[in-house]
C-alpha cells in the first residue's frame, strides 16, 4: 500500500536542510506510539486473526489487428471513476499511470469460511475494474510488462526525450509520462533518488543466452541524448534499464497480518522472513525485461536496482560518506532488499552479519526505554534518508511536537521507503488496527486461483508457526545466501536453499 501524503514536495537540495529533523521527528513518533501501544490495555489486540492481500495490476489494450498489446495510461482517470462508484477503499494508485492496486474492502479473518472467499473476492475486484474499461482493455496481474522500455508500448503514445524526462528520471527508455500524474510523490521519488545518488539509476540484469545471442551481448540501440550515461552504464551480457519505472512499474502480491501484540509481530516477522526467498522462487514470473529474455526469473533485482539511491561512496563501501545528513557509514544494499536483522530479542544470536546502524538514534531510543532489539531494527532503517519531504510537514505548526506526535507520518516516510522482504508496522494512530507484519517477496500471479493459493498458504503457515511455536530461523548469512539464489532462472527446480533440519524452538542447525 502506497503511503500517500498531500502537500508541496521539496526537491533534493531543499530537502537536505530537513533530513535530520525528519529522522528525529520520526524516531520521536516511534517512541511515543511504541510506548503507548505496549502499555496498559494496548498490550494485546483482538484474539481473532485479521489479514489482507494487496494485488498490483496493469491496464492493457489488445490491438488485435496489428497484434500488439500496449499499456493504457489512464489509471488516474479510472481511479476517479471508481471513487465516484464508492470503491475508493478497494482500489488505489501506484507508481505507474497504467497500474492500479486492489485490496479487500474489509480484512479477512482466520475462519475457514473467510479463507474460502479469498479467490472469489479477488475475482470480484478484477471484474469491478474491468467493467469500467473500454473495449479490448483488460486489468491484468502480470509482474513486469515484457516490453516496458521499448518503443510503441503505451496508449497514448509516449517517447523518452530530454524534454519529457529532464526534470525527473532522465531515462532514455521510458517517458516520465508513464508515472502517475495526479500525486506528486512518485515524480519526487524518481527525481530525488537520482539527485541523492548523483546519477541515474543503473539496472543490469543477466541476459538469457541461446545460440542466437551475440557474445558478448551489449544492449542495442541505446540513445545517447543523456550524455551517454545509459550507454556507458551498460554491462556486457546484461539487459540494461535506467529508470525507477522499470522496477516500481512491476507488480507484486503482498500479504499483511495483524498480530495480537508487538512480541507476536516480531516473532512472525522473523519466522516468515526465512520463507521469503523460497516463496519468491516459487512465485517467480518475470522472465523478460526491457524486451529481452533474462537469466533471472523474478522482478526483485530489477526493483532493487531501480530505487538504489546510495551515493558512489556508499556503494563502494567507503567510510567517508556525505549523504546530505550527518551519517558516515557504508551501506551494503539498496533500500529495496532482503531484511538484514531479525527483530525478536531471543533471535539476536542469528544476526551474524555486520549491519550499519544509526547509532545516535539507537542510543536515544534506548535512553527512552525502547528495547535494544527493537531499537536496532528501527535505527537500521533510519540509516536511509527520507526521499519525499513535504513543505507543509516541516514548517509552521506541523513541525511542533504537540502536533507531529499525533501522527506517524515522519516515521512512515522512512519505514515505507525501506522496501524490504518483510515489513514491521506500527498500529496506526486512533484506530482499532494492531501491530502488523507484511510479507513482500511474491511476484503477482496471473490468476485469482494462484494468488489466493499463495495468500492463504502464507496465512495458514503463520498460524501453524504460532500454534506449534516452530522455529525456522537460520543465521542471517544463510538467509542472505538463499535470497541471492532465489531470483535465478529455474531456482525453484535447480537451486539449493539452506533450511533448518529441526523445527524445535531451541535447535540451531541448518
């Protein structure tokens, strides 16, 4: 689910003056709500499981006469129409103006009769959207449109050029006109990722080679109006992309569970994290990127590289880093990545990889009574800078503690742009929604049956883990190795994954 905030977005140079304040305000919000939601009557939420799915899809039009399929850039108009029909709580915006996300109107519960309605609920959502589309237009669940980045693939026609892209992505493949136009967040993210990084994003995915593939393969016909940046960033035997739209224009199936307490949310986060690479391999449905067959099967590496805002120093593991904030640390991975830390206190022994931490913010949280394991998790997320800051949120009364402590917007600004394989979610202010975790590694599937099967499997598995107190944990280094292997071609058939050889809660063997 996209975090949508209204206001006037600041560009990167303007944002720099507010980066540290937003981080500190976000931490104060976290401290305030963590304490509030773990004390008194807020320590335990509803006994009945509540959960939901998020399905991202694309709108396409079939041109049967010319045997072409094109992306339809009308999501903003369709969402207005859906809102007018009272369906705004089911359908919402996404990065691409050809994308719409849909969710259940109400959360599911854990009862069998609720599980049996998931497939029909998904079918009903798709039918509602298809009903307002034009002849030969369809709402499809497809992870990555195979020809995104190629010529003549949008309606209306678009063309990447300095005039259309100079302010935001600078992509030579995809016009910024494909970005959702009715909210400033998305163009701001594209622009500020490029500005913070100091260059365009650079996506290179191994090409699939058969006997007809040139060797070495160099991505052909790359325009050079961007000063040859894209051409120079091409890597031999890789398919190249240069825009956030390549990644954030892809679609996922995500599942969010409400937990009974913060401790249960931490347990679910840790245990389900072990399954994210295996489920990614099982759901992998992305064999084509920018018009070429690739040697990966999942969208994950495309997205990871498409939003990689790390500076050259951070990417080269330099310890002399100027991010615009006061942090000085190497950052090993993109902000779209697998998790780096287990959260539960009892699972800290499995965290065997060095992880950068925002130490001043961690110390402050601990001084305010936040447990070290929780402080570690949050302080790791807060090594990242906020990418979309709105003027109205950092000036005037909104910047006063009495006002911003009523919200979680500054915390979520960073939490929601750490696009990791699992996400740990605070209870929203002034609601009856509890602690939640989100499972995020699945490629969306083509049919309601497949998406419902994955969603209900994850839900049922979460219940088994909690009921029998199972322990799936392995050292984080092994989980990271699994994740690296999960997107490779035929990983689910040919790959090997580390897994525990005992589900005993006290065992530690892989």
